[in-house]
C-alpha cells in the first residue's frame, strides 16, 4: 500500500506542477534568470539580424526586379522600402511581438483552466476497497502482492516524469524561440525568403498553443478518471484484484501521457505546420 500511495503522490504532485507551469510566464520561471539570459542573447543576435536584413533585402530586390529600370519605378521602390522598414521594425521589436503573441494565447489557456472549474489537477487516491483488501492479506500472499505493487508504482513514477518532461520541454522551446528570433524574423526583408519568417511566427504561436492542448488533456483526464478503476469480482484473490486495479490505472495514466506528448503534433495539425 505504501508503494502505491507513494507513486500516486508523485503523480498528483507532477500533475499539480503541470497546472502551475501552464499558468506561469517565462519571465518569472525559476526566478526569471533564464529569461534574462535569453533576452541578452536576443539583443546580441539583433546585430546579426540587421546584417541578414540587408542581405535578404538585396537578394529580394535581385530576385523580384528583372533590371535596374524596374527598380526605378515608383511602385516597386516604395513596395521594397516599405517591406524593408517593416522588417527592420520586426527585428527591433521582435521581443515585444513574441510577448504579445504569448500573452494572447496564455489568455486562452487561462480561460480554459478557469472555465473547467478545476483548481489544480486531479488527486488520485487508493479506493477504500483496495486498502481493505491489502490490509487483510497474510504473510505468504503479501510477497506476490508486494511485487505487483512495486512494478505498478515504478511504472506510475516513470510516467509521471515523462509527463512533466514534456511540459518542461515546451517551456524550453519558448526560450529557444525567444533567443533566436532576430535571425528568422530578418527574412521578412526579402519577398522570396519571407516564408521563413511566417513559418517561425506560426511555429512560435504553435508552441504557445501547446499549453492549451496540455491543459485540455489534463482536464479531460481529470473528468475521465473522476471515477476510480472498477474493482473486479471480490471473490478473486487479493493479488489479482490489485493487479487488475493497477493495470486499469496505468492504462488511464498512459492515455494522459500520450495526449501530452502528442500536443505538439496536434498543434501542428491545427496550425497546418
């Protein structure tokens, strides 16, 4: 019973941690030190971004204008330099742009979580029937029961860490996008390369939207697992009953882990990436 209780406590704590991470801003995560480093890297890469801005602008002019005569036409010149000015502004204020996208999508995540009526994930506990069965076993029967509960608790603990690693991975991706933003954003300067910048913005929005998918997965699991796994025929041995219970519990947890790990694929399908 201690094996299962310890594993379920670990699971519940990781689920609560996920709930906290989904509502946390990258600027305050781990005291904000990681964010400060990413902002410093972003500022340093802006110089490279400005250099690439000129390069992509020149490449775009060569690609879209057949000759210098075309460039002398007012409509072509105005269009090219407006694009250059907008791309320069995007590189300069790229951090503010990404923060605004994150804030909008974070509002969606907060709305989903608040409307669900759940304060912080689901707490899974052993049913009273299982506790009673475990406490009633004798010395010999307790040995296979201990093996069953040990295996079950190990699987639950491993899935807990796989689940939390997926959520931390989303947070790390947000930091990486923030640090590298000036380089892909600079591609907006050239018409042939602008698709790179568009894909970057869409991908960043997709990473932010992963939080909403993860929140929905946790909410669906909480409702799905509101009723504990059914206790099978009470005439069976305690080991069989506990094994059936642990097996169904692990299946439910696998569903949640699979949904969380598939959040990036779901977002890519939604965003058309």
